[in-house]
């Protein structure tokens, strides 16, 4: 796990933005469904890191 709070927060924000972009830009196909799921996973990981950064 990343111990540096500043770096962890930066990674969390980057993951949140990447996840949001993947969800927003996902096409309406089977590949888009995979991208949407990956975007959701990235969002959850980013939220988890952000939550740990505040502790």
C-alpha cells in the first residue's frame, strides 16, 4: 500500500478521473460494457484510496 498520503491522494484522484472518463466515453457495445465495468472498478479503487488517505 502507498504510505505517502499526498501521493496516495494524487493517485486516488487520477483513478477517479480515469474511471469517470472510461464510463463517459464507453460505446454502446459489448466492449463498452467491459469499459464501463472497468471504469466502475477504477472509481471504487480511487474512492477506497481517498478514504484511506483521510485516516
